């Protein structure tokens, strides 16, 4: 079900269709897909202002173990290289650790997208050691390297917890691979703007993060990824309520970069919703826009002859992935 109000969606739809910015080649996925992205639930310990999934503590949608098993079977059996685990806070799925261990045991490169704060809670405190043991790549959300903007987006008393967990990950060897000049499991940080504006230059932002986090907290990491906020879910509705949605969409449309279109993440991945519905990306999940072929992960697991290549479903939220340097 779409997570953005009908009024907000109407504003977005008033702009030129994103579909017209693509061509025949980029309207279809590649023949071989690399990433199976699995949203294991909308349940989260936080309710961040920029969350396109509208995740939070009151959400009850959690992927069942049977569906997780089907994801593993498809990922390992259909040539995927990467299992990308997201949420909500994916750690809060009761089968999360089993899922990550099974993915790693099948030779998949496992990514976990974490807000890190959840790892301070009792049931999840051991997971950093599990990540290090399995060589899991951690994508950690860190909207800024200072407390005020982070807590504006994520809530009070969240910044110190993130810093403490980054430091713990460093003690486990994270952050000492390519970006920091050594070897170890990969720790990447994700930056989201705090309002209705586009992220700054990614390379400059990474240099700034690297210097500030090292100087203030002794933290090292591999890379920063600057992601434009998608005008969906909680963030889209907030933009609409504050009268900023049209202005933000104008920014996205005005910053459209055609060179980013061939590299859109939807062209090389398949995204699985908590109930097994298939999507072209996590943003399409938030928009309630499933794959055009109408398949589910259960159907792919049951019939290996079903093709993975497909036509892509686009909406005007896709402008967020192709603004400036792109967010894919």
C-alpha cells in the first residue's frame, strides 16, 4: 500500500513523467542481476523524519522465515552476488541472524543496512561480532558528524549511540579496508540531507566526514554515500504538510542528470518486500509500485525457469535517484 498521501502524490505527478527521460535500453533490467535486496520488515526502533518506508516502533510488518528461505534459494540459485538486507531496522526481524548466516554460508556477499542505535539494545548487542565473523559489509546511516542535525532527523539521544557503535565496529576491524588503507570488513556511512535540498558533492563530503570523525572520535570508515532523500513515505508527507514538496520536486527535476540513468540500481537488482512481493527497488516498495511482471519471490523460488530480466516500473520519485551525481 502506498505510504505517501494522495495529495502529495498528485503534486509529484504534476511534473513531466520520469519515464520520458529514459530510452528503450534503460527501461529494462540487465540480463544478469547482481543484487537481491530484501526488506525484512517495517519494524524499527526509530521513526526518522527522512524515512521513505515510514518505518517505526509501531509497525508490525515482518518477513516470515518461509519467505526469507525463498529469498536465499533465489539469491544462491539464480546467480546473484550480493544479499542486501534492509528494513526498518532489519536486526529486529526475529530470524535476522539466521538469515545473514545462511546468506554468508551460501557464498553471497552480505550487506546489512543499519541505523546502529538498535545494536545498543540487549537482544542485538552481540550482532557486531557476528558481522565481523561473517565479513558482513555494514552500511551505517549517519546523517551528519555532529549531534544536532542527527538528532533532528532521528530523535533525541541517538547520536552518542551511533558514535559508540562505530567505535566498537572499529575495534572489530571495520573501516580498515580500501578506503582507510588496510584490510578488514567494510564500513560505509550513508548521508541524507536534513531537509528539502540535495546532498553536497560526495567526494568532498567524504573528506569532511573522514577528517571530523577521526579528529573528534578516532573513527575510521571506508566510504560515504550521499543519498538524495526520496519524496515518499514520512519524508514525502512532511514535505507536503510544510508546503515544500513542489519546491523539492522542482529541485530534483531541475538537477536531472541523464548520465546517471544507465547506472540506476533498479537495472541490476531485484527488491523483495516483507510479504514476498517483488519490486524494482526499495523506493518502489515505499511507493506501492511492484514489478510489472507481478511475480512474487515464492513464484521465483518454485520455478527457476521464470526470467529475472524485466521491464522497470517508473514513477516521478525516480528523479531522486538521477539528480546531480545520482543516488544509485
